[in-house]
C-alpha cells in the first residue's frame, strides 16, 4: 500500500468516482510554526512516556484486565486532536489513553482511572478501555470494535441539529477513531451512509496499524485500501502516512475545516503501526521481525524532532521531557482512594430511584430481603 498522501480534489456529482492527485508542497515552506511544533512534540512525548509507564505499572500489578498501548501511533492522535477545540468531540476505541491525553484530560485523571481509583476520569469504574470526560468532550473509549462509531455519528448529528434546527451558533465537529479491523463491520458502513446523507460534521479516522489483533489486514479485507470506501458513499476519502504527524495534520486541517463549513464528512485512512503487541497480554509473536523493524525506524517522534532541529524551529534544550509529569501522575494515582462500596451500582441504572436505590435512599441490594427466593448476590 502506498504511503504517499493523496487528497480528494474533485468529486463528480451523482457518481462515486473521484479524481485523486498527490499533493506537492513547496520545498522551501515550513508546515508549522515553532509554537505549533513544540505543541505537537510535547503531546506525542507525553503519550509515549505515559504508555511506557503504563507497561511498567501493569507488570507491577497496579492495573488489571486488558491494557492496549498506543506506542507508535502518536502522530494520528496528535495530528487530529490538537487541531480541535474543547467543545469538539472525540470518540475512541479500547486503545484510548493517548486520545484522552491529547484532548486535554489530565495525566493524573487517566492514570488514576487505569489504577481503578476514585480520582480517575470515570471514578475508577471505566478502566483502561473506557476513558470518558464530559468536560473535555471525550465521549469514551469502547471495548467492542465499531460500537463507538454510531455514538460519534450521533454527536455529529447533535451539532448539526443545534445549528440548523435550534439556530444556535454551533460549528462543533466530531472525530471518530477506529482501527482497520473495524472497517469490516456493519456499523462502519451504516454510519458512513447516514453521515453522508445528512452531511454531518464528522471525520472518520481509520488508524490502520495493519493488524487486527493477530489478523493481517491484507488477509482479511477484499480491498485493503480503506479510503476508497469514502467516495463510494459520496464523501472524500484520503490516505495519509500515519507515521508523519505533519502530513496527518495537513489532512486533518482540510477535513476539520470542511466539516465546520457544513460540507459534510471525510474518511481518512492513516497507515500507522503499533510498536507493542495488541495488548500487554500479547507476546507479539505473529508479526514479522523485519516488518516491526521497518516501522520502528520511522518513529514519528524521532522524525518530528529531526524536522524541528533541521529547520531551526527548536533546539535540544527546548524539546522537553515530561518524565516528571508522568511519575507524578503515578504517585497521585497510587495514593488515591479506592471507590467506596456505595459506588458499586451508580451509573448502572438509568433511574437511580428505580431498581438500584430504594425509597429510603439505601441500596436495595443491601436489604436482606432483596435476595429472598433467589441466589445470594
């Protein structure tokens, strides 16, 4: 699959055909300012350092369940999310820690959630795969592939409804992240259809890391070029090198601007690679060593650092390390309290005065008579 970026420049009315060209940038122009470059670099360094620390804490028994790390894919999260406003929405997958960090959720809140502590962004009830923050419009990580895409489509519909029906000043957009394996699921196609039909302000971002757990993308998909599915539904489809944050950012700019203008959705396929196994429980024995080495040599953080220094946008001293921030997040999470027993049934039932809590305000399950005639809970 070609790694060059292509942009959809013309879509023929009434047809799914499209004209695609490779975009050529002037060789003497800089794609970012110094300030923008430092933001991108620090965000990717934060994500990488955070995930490395998660691996340490997992193996020390501080985290439980499945933990899926984002190492290697930072250019995608940073390239898109750092262009968004606080009121824009992000929907993620089970590989969601770095998306939450890029959207502004604090390292403390994310680490505490991973530790299952009450100070986590979901008060310890979500864990690794369910990062959520109402404050930052981080609408969740989702454990099952594809289930976040309808939520993202609904969020985009909300933005359009506010603007066109309620006549509110709303130009919020939604970015939905998901992997290549998801693109063989029905929700993906249903949501592409409805988003194109209503011209919703949403960007569908495929983080194609070439592997769906242990299944090669090339073995499981009839047409491995996912971006082509965009024009089939009447929206632009773009393929971009997901190991280059500057290329991702340029594509993201166009897609986000297009959505804010009310011109509808875009499908972006970012070809990237994860540097670790599917999860920390995966020994990563299925992927070829040469393939892993090839992508490791194209590390997006190393590439951006080189770009900043060679173009005199920053020097070594300005490229901060954020180890202290991550270590402080661990100390905070470790010292935070566990959720109380009374929190067990909160956010489980739609009506807190219904099944979960009795008229006296006490949890029904604490009433000795609650389990009469049934198996003890």
